[in-house]
C-alpha cells in the first residue's frame, strides 16, 4: 500500500469511527460531541496543514483562506 492509499484509509477510518459513535452514544449528545471533537483531531496524524492547503487550492480554488 502506498502512502496516499494509507492516508485515504486512515482518514476514512476516522469518519467510520465517528459514524459508529452515533450508534454508541445514541441519546448522549454531550458524550458524542466530546468523542467527535477528540477523534477529529487525529486527522492531523495523517495529513499536514500544507497538504490540506494544497488540496483546498486544487479542489476549492474560490475558498477564502483564513490567516
């Protein structure tokens, strides 16, 4: 598996974990939010900010960039 495929898999896995958490937490909205806020931070283990900026430039060129 090349590095790009690994990144895709890991980012998809994070989304899948968040989706599964919806079932795990059901009516516990606070617990769900805390889980998602913690889990979404893991994306930075798989892609860096420069790569993200390059992807936004390629796929959303009209996006306003925050500085």
